[in-house]
């Protein structure tokens, strides 16, 4: 007996030592396989310890012995309170600044929720109470209803949406705690729960306003009730399993895998435990009935909108024809295996690089020490699977199925698409903690137990500090955080709101609609404050502006439009220029510029006659000089989206003529950002036409003739950018370089 205890302790320590060596060799390093080899070598000592344990009871045998209703002891109550406080703190701390701003998907999700509670049809939805919302998020609307229900308590806007998401994340953490308690007992629940409470991956996905973040809560319920169904086989658990599955499927696209995952587990029971299916066939039919009932509205939507429902996953599927450029090999099998490797090892080797996915600098998604426990748990379960442990098969199988959400789609490792596999990683860690604590508590003396608890406490403190630094310093204050989360939009909107109602904001397209024309972040700020004193810049309408009595104006310029400043200063020389810098970027990068124009200055600007710019003529005909001449004037720049049409005629041709001054000889790139109905001539040479949107030309220093034309068919826009030699930056061609025709 004594010899058996020593074997267990030494084998367990040896296994964890090999995992530690492997983690050290792969964590954030260039190559994964040297470290993975040491992971695999841990199979040997883990096999010895589980074999000595007679039945792999260290990682749990079925049926389970733990019960959720087991009366907690004093130490568990203390541990749970610590866990809950840690989980709440990490999810709600600095919600308004970590991360800065909001990614476009966050803005869209929050705006959709705000529309729903206002009885407005969200963009991409079919009703005021939508089942599914298309547009840029393409997900069921359950998450939006959840946020909307909490808005009266937590407030609206991005911060309110983050608070609602954090509530869901906190509930998911509590659910994880009781799931681990049910499987491994309260010690593993406290220790493993604390890893989940402070881990950067689950914490960040409890703060980002993503449908994927909300998916964790009902998904935890499905696992809990699935285990109770198999263990206790009570009718209420079968009903609650169907209910939780139905809700979970309506959270995020990756959650569509859930029914297939549980169907696969049930199929395995046909071969391993057919008696379970025979004895509970009616109850399983009830589970299916409840599931279908909950999913009925979504099923009807799918039948009516199948192409729309499948469009996004089809577009991201790794093996879609349009995604062959993402292949790492001409062999599709090797391409998949490489994608699978990246997805599986994003926790211990290298994560992604996208800030908006909770990644930065390819840092693994799990901290170093938690990654050791996760890898150890994975290897213990793998060893248990070899020994016939049913629980091992369940969790390893679920992990493999859910990691396909990242592996089968482009851009692996992708933390959001692989989010359904994330709880499994922390379950692995909890399994390792359970096995380790069981070995020490059953085979060591009081002093050894005390040392174990002391070491566990120190490690948890290190993990908490490490994750705090990862989340709130390295991620939250990363130099790319400001730009990645488009923080300038929220900052600009809040700045305008704070100026008061006698200031009207005139904004360039990025602030109005985002990088892809679909982000409502600015709108959310104004909606949340009950304001609407902002509009899109339109030449001839609000530049120059015809001021309303007593109204002041502020132009908000994004990076590509900084060259508009010389035109603004020409019209409004008494205006005030204010530069806003990117936070946390030591390179002193200007994020946007505000140009304030008081009412009196705006009045003076009405009488300004520009000496620079191009002469523009508007005709009703399809070509320059044809049809009726609607208007002719000097415009300081070529920047039009014609929110207001000349003489209210929707279809017309605009023609710009004059000179362009070239200060530096070399190769210039001209970009119009539109695909048709235009021509651009320089020195009577056609350089851009048809469906071209970009062209290059070598120009000498000095004055050159320029002519541009564009046929507006009712909804298009036309602007002229350039990239000057040796700069690489796209900017609007400034007024100072244009001269009207004489």
C-alpha cells in the first residue's frame, strides 16, 4: 500500500514536470512540436498513476458520485466567495475603457438591442421582434433581447452593452463552478473555477459585445444537464437539457455545432451503453421535442431564408472555392491538419494577432500556468480514454468537435469561432487539479497537504496577477487597441455631445458609418444621450455650411481627410483646430482632427469665394456638355456623395476641370473608391475609367491639366484620393493643389 502511494505521487509529479518542460518549449515560441513531444511523453507517468488508481477514478468514473445539492462545507463557502468576487471584479472592472471604443460587430449588436427596446426594426432584421438579424453580425437575436432586457438596469450604449455581457459572463462563470463541482467536487470547483474567473480568454469574452460571448452561458447549462441526464436520469433534467440546447443554438454561429456534438455522443452510446438509450428512449424523445419547440421560430426562419442563414459560414468555410488563397498546401488534408494544429495549440503555443478577437502579439489564449494545468488535464483524460474512462471520451470528443469551429474555417487560430471549445480547456485544467489534489489528499500526510494548499494559493495568486496584467495592461493599453476598436468614433461623439446642443457635428464617412460603412458607434452615443446633432459632410450643403441662427459647427475629420484642413481654414480662418491623439500609442499618432467653427465665422464663410479648387459643371446628360447645365461652381476638393442633388435632379453628370500642381516628381496613385461611371484625365491622357477604382501615373513637377467626370445614377459617390511618392499613405487630394479653369 505504501509503495502504491509513492508510485502515485512520483508518477503525478513526473507527468506534471514533463508538461512544464513542454509548455516552456512551446509557449509563445516559433515551433510547437518539441514541446508537444514532452506533452505526449507525460502519457507514460499518467498511465502509471491511473493504472495504479484502478479504474482511472482520479478523473472520475461514471456514474458520478457528486451531487449539486450536497451541503457545502465552511471552506467551500469561503472559496466560492473568493471565486465570485474575482469573477465579478475581472468582468466589470474598467468596462468603459478596456477595451477602448468598440469594434463594428459590438456596435451593431448594441444598436440592434437598442432598436428592439425602441420598437424599431434593426438593420438586417425582418421585424421589431426579430428571430435572426443578418447584416454584419449574422446571428440569432437572443443575445440582443438579453441585452435589451438589462438595459433599464445597466444603461444603454456600448458600456451598457458591455455590462449586460459581463452579467452573462459572470453567470457563465458561476455555471462553470457548479459544473466542475458536480464532476470533481468542491476543491476542484474552487481552484478550477478561479482559473476560469480570472483567465484572460473567458474574461475578455465576458466583456466584448459579441454573440460568441453570450453563447457560454446556455452552453454551460447544456453540459451540466447532459451529465445529469446520463448520471441521474431524471425527467426534469431531460427537459432542461432540451431547453438549454435550444437556447444555446440561438446564440452564435459556432453554437450550431451543439446538436451534432450531442448527437455524436448519443451515437457512441449505441455501441458503449445501449442500455442507457433503451431505458431512457421516451425521455430522450421529450428532450428532442423540447429542443424542437424552442427552436421552432428559428427553424421556420431557416426554411424561409436558407441561403441567408448559410451565407456567412459558407463564405468562411476553409474549403470554399473563394478561400483557396488561405490554404497552406495544395493538399486539402494537409491544409486542414495545419489549421487544426493552429486551433488546438492557440492555448499553449501561439494565439492570433487580432486585437478585436482578444488576441495581441500572437500571445497564447491561456496564461502560462493555466496552460500547464490544461495540458496536464488533456493528457490525463487522453490516458483515461485509453483505459476506457467514459468521462474522458465525452470531454475529449466535445473538445475535438467544437474546435472545428476554428479549424474548418479560415484564419485559424480564431478565438471567436473556437469559443465553444474554450470551456473544455478549463475543464481539462480542473480535471488536472482534481487528480492532483486527490493524489495528495489520499496519499500524503498533513504537512504535505498544507504544502499543497500553500503552493496552490501562491500559483493562483500568480495566475491572477498575470491575467490582470494581460487583460488590463497589455491588452487594454496596447498601442493598437485605440485604432482596432475604433475608439476615435466614441471619443468624437462624446466630445460633441459634451459641447452642448448649440453645436452641430459635420463628420466624414468613417465616423458616420465605420470602416465598412456598417458601424453605428457614433449613432449609439447620440441615441444614448437623446441627441441627434450630427450629420455627414456634403459639399454644397454643409461645406460651406449655411448656418442656422446661433448654431456653431464642428467638422470631424478622419485620417484620410486631414488634407481637407486647408479648405476649412480658407473658408473659416477664425476656426479652431483641435487634434486628438491615439491613446497608449507612444508614436504620437493623430487619430482625428476637430475643426470648430463658431456661428459668426460660419456666416463669414458664406461669402468666401475660393481661388483654389476645380471648376465643376453639372449636366442632365450622360456626358459632359450634354443636356441642361444644372449648376457650375468652384469646389475646393473632389469629395461628393450627393446627399443633396443639384436642383433636386437625381441623375446627372458631374465634370471637374482645371489644373493640379505636382510638388514632387514621381509615381502617383489615384484612387476614386468607386467602381463605375467615371473618367479621370491628366494632361489629356485617360488614366482611369470603366470599373477601375485605382490607377498609377508618373508625373513631373509642375502644373498639369486635370479633367474628371462621373455619372451619378442616384446612389453613388465620387471622391479623389492620391498616394504621393515615398509616402504610402492615402489622402484626399487637397484644395491647395487644385486650380480652377480659366
